[in-house]
C-alpha cells in the first residue's frame, strides 16, 4: 500500500459520501468511520478458466496481519474516482498478470470486513502468474472441490472466500 493512496468512502449502498481520503487516515480512523456508516470500497473478482477452475492466489508478505499466506481471490481497494470495473481490471493485472474477459457484477454490499465489497466474476486472457511476490506469493488453478480439500488439509483462506466463490459460481458465465 502506498501511504498517499487516496480512496472515496461510500455508504452501505455504494454512494460516495466522503471523497478523497488517504488510506492511512482510513486505517487510523476505521472504527469512527464505520460508526458513521462510511466504508472503504473494494472489489473482489472470482476469476475462472474455461473449464470452470478458479484462479486462486496466496497473499504475499506485504499483507502482514491482513491475511499473509492465506488463499484469496483477486481483490483490492477501489481508488478515488475509479469505477469497480477499472479497479477489477487493474487488480487482475497487478496480482495475477491477466486481462479480464466477460467481467460480470455478482453483488455489492458491506462484507464481513466492514468494507463495501463489489463482487464480480470473470474469465481471463493471458497466463496467470505471480507479478509481485510481496503482494502474491503463488498463483494456481483449482476446482471448487480441490479448494474444499485444501480446507480439510488445514490451508487458510481469507474470511468469506467460499461465500464469494459460491455466489460467483451461481452467476458463472457459460463457456
């Protein structure tokens, strides 16, 4: 995260209510802002291959206490003035090095992290790969059954991972 990165805070419906605040200030004032009904907007994209397998990744060292080593979908903060679609494309390129195809909105609302989450599903063009090891340490393809097996083996996933996966698969784009 860049210290000077700027975001717009939104209400529970996703309407901008507090434009142009630094992420550092959001982190410092998180509880106060949430109590006022102001949320940091994020995008989460469940990325699938043509066989319906999920492109999953392991969060890198820069994530620290914010999920380092946990399996996640493509996700990130929506920057000030950015649409969720722009953020989705940017995050996919930054995290797994692909271009999104058939990006489709699944749902939007406040999630378990008290952030306003826009959830989408997409296919991709290119080869999923680690772009920046400090952000993402590993990228892999897995079916939903294979991911469930990882849970049984004690692998850690970010909170809400499987809820988001289920919603996205229900909205999955036909091949």
